[in-house]
C-alpha cells in the first residue's frame, strides 16, 4: 500500500513584517522630510487660526487679493493660487510616490498590496457612509460626504514626531501606503464629483501637453528649462478645462520612470521626488494651510460643530469612520487571506494606526471648499469640523500609541542595532557569512580583554597584604 502523500504546509505572508533594506532606507528619507514638513504644516495652521481671529480683515484681504493674467483665465486670488497652484506640487509628488510604490514598493506585489489597498478603500468608504447617515437622519446636506475620507500623512507624522513615538518601520510603511492609496482615491473623487463643466478645447490641449511631456521623458530629454514651462502650460490648460488643476500634477508624476537602469544610483522619478518633496512638504502644503485653515471662531463655529449634521458628520467620519474602516478592512482581509500579523505586534497597534489616519487636513479642507463653494458660513464651519475632528483623532491615537511605546522602542532599537558598525543594521545581515565572521572577531577581542582582566584580578588577589 502506498504511503499517503503529505501535503506541504501552506505558506503564510507576514503582515507588517520587516521591510527590505532598500525600501527601509527610502521610507526613512521620505518620512523624515514629511515629518519636518508636518511640523511646519502644524505651525502654519496655528498661524492661520491666530491671524484669522486677531487681524481677520487683513487675512481676508490678502486671501482675496487677485493677480495673474486675466487673458489666460488665470486672474486668481491668493487663496486659489495656493489651492489650485501650490497643491499641484503636492499632488505631483503624490503621483511620483504612487508610481514608485506600484513598480518598486509595497504595491508592486498584488498579494502584498491587497491588504493596505483594501484598508484604504474601507478607510474612505466608511467615513463617507457615516457622514451620509448622520446627514440623512439629521436633515443636513449630503454634499460634504467626501470631506472626511482623506488622510493627511504629513500631519499624522507630525503628531508622531510631537508625541515622540518610535514606530517600527513596518507600521510607518503601512501608514504611508495607506496615505498613497488615499491620495489617489481623493484625486479620483475630486476629478469625478467636483467638476461642474468641461471646456473640451482646453482639456484637449492639456492632453496634448501631457503627451508631449511623456514623449520627452521617453526620449530622455533633460533640463528643467524644458519641463517647468511645459508643466505650467499643462497646469493652466487643465485649470481652464474645468477639471481641478491638481489633476495635472498627479498625471505628470505618474509618467516619470521610477525603475533603475544599469549604472543608475537613482531612477529619474526618485531623483525628482527627492528634489520636490521638501518643496511640497516645506512650502507648498504649509502655504495652502495658511490660507485655508483660517477659521473664524467668533461666529461660534466650534460651538456649532456638534449641533449641525454637516459638521457632526465630518467629525464622526474622521474619528469613528476612519478607525473602523481601516481596522475593519485590515482585520477582515487578514482573517480571510493568508496574511499573518507580525508576531512582535498586536492588533491594538493596527487599531492605533487606523485612528491616526483620522487626521484629515490638507485634502479634507480642499474638498470642503469644493463641496460648499459659495456658502462661506457653512464652509467656515466645515473647516472647523475638520480641525476639531483631526485634533480628536490625533489625541486619541496619541494615547493609544503611548500605551505601547515600550514595545515600539524595543522593536525600533532592534531594527537600528549595528554592532559591527558597517552602516547596515544587523537584522539585514543574518544570512551574510561575512557579518558573522566580523561579529566573531569582535567577540573574540572582547573575550581576550576579559581574560586579561580576569588574570589581573587573580594576580591582585593572590598578593600578600602590605605590612602595616
């Protein structure tokens, strides 16, 4: 009788496991810039609040000041230049980041990408449902359903920097991947649901410009003096087409090559992202915040947040919807797939990161302005709701992360340990024979020193006492 065939064990993928060294290094550089930018963003938001509530007339006068070539349809206010112009830089970086994640990062493997993508989708769908239910029951406007769907990665990382939590790189990568998918979905929402009219001639011109941009990239044409004027033309045409001008930024970002060729230290996309990310995080987004976060508190905007269905829906969407959506989507996906949570982490850690994603600022403010354009009173209260909801989410997630800070610090220190001082963390060298030989030499040197000290101690203890 033939022996029964043994079925090999089903391989399981580790969720929130250790990243590869190149991905870890890229993530560290990206998050370092975003964290600094997030702190600048926080300062800009506070400055906007103080300015709008102390010298409100000057704040409004500057925000409403128009300049630009009217003949090209670009005589815009300072506020619109910040929202439509500077945010195009932010979305350009988001486009490059998304392209890199798709071809070289966490999203390149469909199986690995499924979990953060589903988590991000659920993290946008549930807040929209929460907002809609609150407003249907309360008799409010459902126009702002998309306001609580966005996550602000820079603000979230600024919160991490302020509370001093050393998150392991896997958790940070999960948060960053969520934000990348979140940005893409937010762009689609803006393009599909907040486009009132379309100028087909301008749109055709924008597409021709994008085609030229693509061809120049494929022909390896170099020079900022070629691409920057072309990008401005594409942006201007996209603005005049009726589609939100930031779409031009993400389209150009997605066209960049983000894979390295032989002899390249960095791909063109990685290089341009490295140059543009500080400009986006340190200048473009904070200036947008300065002219968008100036909520006037004199009219009782904060006091009415919990009494109006529109504002209550935003707060509950950010605080409850984001947390439930991301955590629920993650848990269900892991439960019914082969994903297995990293043994060093717990589901409480995923819950804390999910609540941290409830910080919606930049894109939430932008969508709020688009959803309630023409109603300054409601727009002001929606901004107050975004700020308050983000503050509650930041406080709640900060408390949860602090409860596990010792675990995070131990994991972070283990990731950073480099006993052989070769510049590569030891956890990435466990399969390298040269590493173990270096460590053996280090320990042998230490052992020889301890033997010498032991012999010296024995010799000292065997000497007779000195005469009195």
